C-alpha cells in the first residue's frame, strides 16, 4: 500500500469507492470492529472506537 489511509469511520461512500483497493487490504483478516459504526480493520488505528474481535 503506497499511502496510509485516515480513519475508516469517517469515510463516506464515495471515498470508500475511490480507495477501494487500499480499504480491501485494511479489512482483510480484520481483528478490530468500531463500536460506533461497525466498520472493521486489521489495525485499530484506522477506527475511532476499536474493540478487538477475538
């Protein structure tokens, strides 16, 4: 991945589409879920209220 993405929780639909390949890498093998919006990531730094899934 060439550049770091910001907080996934703040992404609107258009921005998710624009950065779809990068987002796919972040959600692959997700380990964290945001307690506020339900988005998932393999790194908690991309979520605003992360909680470990397992």
